[in-house]
C-alpha cells in the first residue's frame, strides 16, 4: 500500500522533516515494512510525504494518530503553541483477487488428437521410456553438481545471497553504501536494522538504551556493547563537530555483515 501524509497551511513547508513512522508507536505492529518514497516538492503551503507499507495481516485496521505541534507567533499569548492531530483513517486488507483466464482452444496437427490403437507408448520410431528417464536423471545430476560446486567455490557468496534476501539487512547495507551520509542518518539506519532484524524496542533511542534493549531480546552482551560503541561514535561525530562519517558508516556495514555471518 502507499500511505500519504499531507501537512497543510504550513508557513515553512521546506523546513518540515519526514516523520519516521517505523519509530512511532503502533506502526511496527501494523506493517512489516515501511519504505520512504521520494519526497514531492511542496505545493504552496502544503507538503506531502509518501511511504510504501506492507501490512502484516488481513482485516480492517485504523492508522495510529500522529500529533504535530506548531508555533503561531500571531496568536494571543498562551495560545501560540498549537497541537494538530491527524484524522481517523481506517483501511481494509484483503486477499488479492485472482482472475481466471479464458479458455484457449487447442490447436495442432490432426495426428496429435488421434487415439493410438497400439497403446500409450510408441513401439518404435522415437525415444523410449528408458531414454526419457535417463535424460531426466542426467538433468538432476547436472543441477545438483552445479549447486554443490558453486557453494564449494564461493561459500561467502551463498551466505551473502541468503542474508540479502532479508529485507532489513538489504535496506541497511544499501543505505550505508551511499556517499556523504550524516552521522544522524548512520545512527538511524543502524537503529532501524536492530528494530526490524533483532526485535529491538522502537523506544530505545540512546546508545545505552539500545545496548540494554538488545540484551533483553537475547542478543549477546559483546554484540550489544559493539552496537552501543558505534552509536556513541555517531553521536560524537554529530555533536562534536567531526565532519568525516566514513569510518562510522564502514564500521556499521561491517558490523551488520559480521552479525549476519558474512565476511
């Protein structure tokens, strides 16, 4: 499904940032995946954010309420901070409809539709049952040998292909390969990976909370400590004025691959 969020009557539409739905209450329980779609340019005082979401179950559901707080300098004193809430939106998820293709008449030479009098198999003039059985067996052996040989020659490639089939791992690694990522984007990518892949609570925001949350869901202590150190370095690069975030990005990608058993 495509979910659109429109903020209207904004005096500063270019300064409004995209809400991280994956980190907000209620959304991870409704959707198994939430992908940010490209931003649309603001139209006048309106700005629109679009997401591609994958519902977890069939049925009728209601979107969690979003709260926006704005500052109105022209409002009377005491009323300048205003709160706006999204309206109630319900949606229904059903099984996809399957269309039955129209019947297609059979075509072919007349001999294809003639009934053979000598039995289901020809007695001569073509390959027999054993020839077809041998060809089928040879095909199975060739495919099996090819799979075993590929896994023996490229063991990491097979594991990497298995890991990349996991959507959370693929999204995290692809984003970490982008150039000029900020420290905030690196930390957000790592937290989203930990939430989707290891079950970290979305309320864990600080490095210490992330480490505690990972141990609560069964992640070994040394891995929790490694993730905490990486997020602390991202915070140091973000608030300490360090401009080079290449090392945290490379460390984050290497940590994810090592946790997934690749590299």
